[in-house]
């Protein structure tokens, strides 16, 4: 059976998002059909729209989603029809060298649904991050579904599907922030503010938020920053050192992903401290650092891909903390919108006026 539903599609580079009829097949082996409840408007979706990921147009956008499993294909045992799930774009294979050595969060062979969703005329769609959740239904690999508490607000917990998990994981998983640590986060968009929240959750006693936007810095304070630095008027490296006894922070997280912010993170950390890059650079960017400085300062230079998360481990744990009132996922939901307002949400993203616009389907 083929399901005919509405979905948000971009047909060519920088074309406007249009609502199209899409055809979603029944799940085959290892696949799951999911009725989408909510999906956040993430900057990665904008990258797809701009052709910055690849040029496999047309794209079915959306990936930061919560839904209900409506059907599963042969061989699927981890989820069943009726399960509330958060979707993820790292369905681990269980067989690659990372999985075999007990580090599935680094799986080198994550997978998506085998079958393609299409436009009504049969044109194959490329699903954003293998999910394509700006639609009433989507088809994914069953491993992309993580069963979660059905009573939690889907708009809030769905954000763990990408940006919020990337930020929290950059602090907790990649940065390994410990109780009593000092942490600085450069860039306080959705991912950066989530890193602030993750550092606070891990017990950091000094959490420094750095940005050029006063509104973003205020949001960072609401989510756990103990200090803020407006880098439009202050040198962030000197400010971070001043706030950490002249030494620099134990962990510095670059949530921007530009050579200049990475250098700030590098020089703002303490000796033997850790730099975590979670902001996504563009392909043409290059970095130049004196190799002697890399050697002489010691410590770790790490990249954080999806917060080094393992969805089956991290999603339920973070949702439990949310239900206990220890992690304010609601604060990330700036507005709830309909599927025909995605283009407006991209404009608001540019202005920095929202953490997340969430589509409710």
C-alpha cells in the first residue's frame, strides 16, 4: 500500500518551500512507518534548502521529530505500532568496527530506509538526514526510532532529534564536563544554548556564554550560564580568562564553527583543557594554528558529531530529567507553527529571534 500525504519539499537550490503530495510506501524489512506529531525547524534544513549539504534535489525537509509508529516491516522488534518515538539520524549498524569495539555512538555505517518516498509523479525524494519529517507520515529505518515516554510534550522532546542533543552532548559526552569544571560556550544559538544547559546539568560551577547578541546571552543565562560575554565589545579570550582566575576554561565549546571562533576557543582554554567543535563549518573554511601552540598547550581538540550521542541511551535519560524538572526542554520551543509556515520560520531563524519553531502536524 502507498500512503498519499502532504509534505514540505524544496525542488531546487534556494527555491521556496512548497507543500506537495508525496507518496510513502508501506515499510519493508527493517523499516518503520511513522505518523509525525511535531518537527522542529533546524538550521540543517536551511542548509539543505541552500544546497549546502548536496545537490540531490528535490528534498523532503524535516528531521527533528516526534511521532507514533503506525506500521513496521519484517524483522523489526525494537518498536511496534502505537509506540511514541523520537526520530534520530544515527541508526547504528551493530556490525562496524566502532560498534564491535563497544562504541556504537561512533558507528561508521549508520543506515536509513531502503525504499524511497516520491512525489506524485514518481520523482524520488531525498529525505533530510534520512528522515524527511515535514510530512504527515514518513518512512525510516526502524533503528532511527527511539521509544520514549508518551506523556512528554512531543514538541519539546522532539528537539533531542538534532540540535538540543548536539549541544547537550557536546558538553556531557564529547567535552566530558565534570562537577566543578569551568566551561565557556562560544555562540548561543539553539545548539550553543543547549551546550550551556548541558554544562550546567553536568555540574559545572562556572558556565560562560559568549555571543554578539544580547537576546541570545539572556536566554543562555535562563538556561544555566553564570556569566555572559558580549564579544562585539570585548575580547572573548581575555574575558574568559579573567572569569577563570586568569587560566582559561577547562572546556571551551565552539558552537559557531568558524576559524576565528575556533581560535578563540583554542586560546581561551586552560592548559591541558579541552576544545569541542560542534558548530558546522562550511567546506571552504581552513584553519591555521602554530603547531608549537598545539603541542605546548596540551589537552584535547575534539569534534562533536550529534553530541556523540547514542539515542537509545541518551534520549530516555534526558527525557527523564525533563520530566523531573531538571532539564528545561520547553524553553527551547519558541513557537508552535503549522506546516505552511516553514518559510517564515527560516526567516525568523536568520534574525535570531527564535530558538526553535516547531511544526505541529
